[in-house]
């Protein structure tokens, strides 16, 4: 009999349909049955001996909430027996509904229940607990996970013990994951957490990778990639990381129409074992990245989300260095400017912040100039070494891409049909802040309210060095120091200046946007330990972004 190994994850939901992802223990037919009608089924497909299904759910009515159950070959496997959680539900939307978007990044797996958590309460666990305790209370309409859903290079003690029982950790890559099977262990450890498992079963989610989903500072530079390819373990690690990302994250990002038209998904389902098909996709993503697009678009009524790949789409040649390859940049532009007036809010999801503290921005732009050789070969070698050690590889480290995004935002936010807000949602930097850009004199300036909203981590450590560094990075002294970097590199002024509007805030946290018509409201909540009780989410700040 087939068992449920992982899931269900509710990935997509609109007014009349949804998709639900599951992993089963053997080949079978997965079925979703909804209370009061609606449902769907799909046979599993096989990757590396694991069995998955993405079930299309149809026959739903807009503006309703329906509990659902999951069956494998006719046997009910969800909800779990004696579950303490409410039924998982699919909530369908209406065109003019409010849209509530919760987002964050960087979630290290929580320890088993009862064990001390070395990095403090998990914000997703705490959100789930609040939803259980307040069934009629507020809940997100969608959860955006902006990178580092798993940590391939920073494994937990439990995973290290599991790896040690499987292979010799004295051999590279040591206590990091090496292959597809080991990646599945990361997802089990992270998504079998009871609260998170229930949360992901009842709130639709959109995901994008960041570096730790593969390795720290993934695709920092061409010389970094050359060094990695020279190792004996990198190729299998990358192939496995991309394959598992497609299965566990990317597949559910697609809409039902996109799934129906996707040749890779069709080929995987049409073969007894889709491993070779998926490995070929991963190989193309490695050697010919423009041929594989991980970015995607989702529309929630009059809210448009563009989730942008800021890792695998990079051009690393120092003479052509760019955050996005030309095809990817063209796609982002098309999706941004498509059908003017069709959205009131544009959300640009990119794991790496567009706007950083000014000192950090200027240091990264200065470093990029050094690495291009503008100060000679000796400075270029110094710059590359510094780039790797100090993680200088955000949007600021790709100056032309930074400027291009500023120009695109200005164009999208201008004119009579401009949206009310354009919000860049990011994570990565293990703290939260709000920054607002101002376009320089002579440049096109948008009418839309533009903000950088950065929120991380969901569940990870915040070293003292990060707290002190980023607090200093926003100071007037840091801005003056940053100008010295810019002077040394002869860096041109970026097309925008910006100031911090809130933060920095440190802790395990989530931001929530409530979008109603052309109004927008932001709330930041942190997971706080409570003596003698379960952790809870506490509001740190709340503000109106647009009326």
C-alpha cells in the first residue's frame, strides 16, 4: 500500500482551481477530494527512485473555502490519524478580494519537538500555531519563500549523523549534501515539521532558490565557478540541487496552463523514470542557462508577482557581467510592461535585495570595478579574493543590472495607468528593513510608491557582526565612507539615491502585505519565546504604504 512520505503542499489556487503536491512511498494514483465537490487525481512520476504527483484540482467555486483530503490508490492518507490540526483547506479567490501576502527567506530546519532550538523560535511554526489557535483570524492568501528553503552546505547535527551513516564524511563534500538522495533528506527534515507541514498544506506558496539551496555564494563569479568545476563533487551537487529544486519547489510555482504546456513536465510523466529527462534539464541550466527559465509570474487579482531568478540567470564574464542574461532581462521587462493598467500593485520577488545600505552598495560597486580590471591586474586579484570572502555579489555588484532595474521600475511606475506601488521583496541578509529610492534629477521618476522590503531570516542565526555591520551601514558616517569607495573606483552615480524608512530589525520574522484596491499596508512580526507557553508572533512595526 502506498504511503504519504511528504506533503501535501497546496501550491496554487485561483477562483476555480488549485494544485496540490505530494510525495508517495511507491507508484500510485494521488487523488484530492474536496468537501462539497471538486477534486482531481494524477498518477505519480518517478525521479531517482522517489514518487511524486502534482494533482490538479478543479470544479471549485470562487470565494469559497473547502476542506480537502488526500487519497493514494483510494486509501485516505491526509489528514493524518489523530491530527491536532484543523482540516487543510483550499480557499478560492474573487477578482476584487483583498490579497494578503506573507514573505520571508532563510529557513534552517527546526529541531524535533522538545529539543532546544539553537536559533530561536521558527516564524513559520509560530504563524501556523497562531492560525490553529485563531481559526477565524487573519491568514495569508499566499506565502512567498524568497530563498534558502534548505541549506545544502550548512546541515543540522541530525542530518550530519544521517550522512555519516551513509558515506565517509572525510571525503568531499564532507558534511554537506552530495546527491539527490541527500537533498531529499533536507526537504523531509524541513517540511515534515508538523506545524510547517500543516501550514504548507493550507496556504498556497510561491518559492525561489537562493545560494544555500545549492551552496553559499553560488555563481559569485566566473573564476569561482571555474574553481568549483575543478572539484570532483561539484557537478553532481549542482545537478542534484537543480533537479530537486524542480521537483520540490519549481513545479508547484507554475500555473495549471503552464503545466499543461511544459514539455519537461510532460516528458517526466510520460516515461517510467523521469530521472534522465530531469538530469538533462539540469545540465542545460548549467551549461546553457538562457535555455532554462526559473523566473515566473503569478497574478492575484490586480496584484502581479514577478519572481526573478537572481542566481542561475547570471552572466559571469567580467566584460559582460549581469545579474540576468539578456533573455531573462527581456522576459522580466515584458512581464512588467505587459497590458498597462492591468495591476494595481507590482511585487518583484528577488532573493537578493536591490537596495542595500549605502556603504554596502558602494563597496560592492567598487569591488565590481576592481574585478573588471579597471585598476590593474593586482587590484583585480585582490578584488576577487575580497568578493568571495565578503559576499559582495548582490545587485550592487552588477552595476548595469542595478541601473536597468531602476529604469524599468521608473517606466512601469509612470504614466496615467501606473500602479499604486512597486515593491521589491527580498531576503538573504538576515535582517529586515524598508528603504525608499528617489530618482535623481533629470531621470524619469515614477508616480508609483517604490519601496525595497527586505525580510529574513524566517529561522536562522543573526551573528553580532551582522547586527553591528548593518546598523553602521545605514549611518551618515557609512555613507561618507561609501563615497570614498566610489571615488576610488570612479564609479558613476547610480540612477537612484535611497534612505532607510524603517529598521534594521533582527530576529526570526515575517513581513505581511495587505493589498486592498490601490491601498497597501505592511506589518513586520517576529517570533518571540514566551516563558511557560508556546512562542508567538509579535508585531514590531506596521505602516501604510499607499492609501
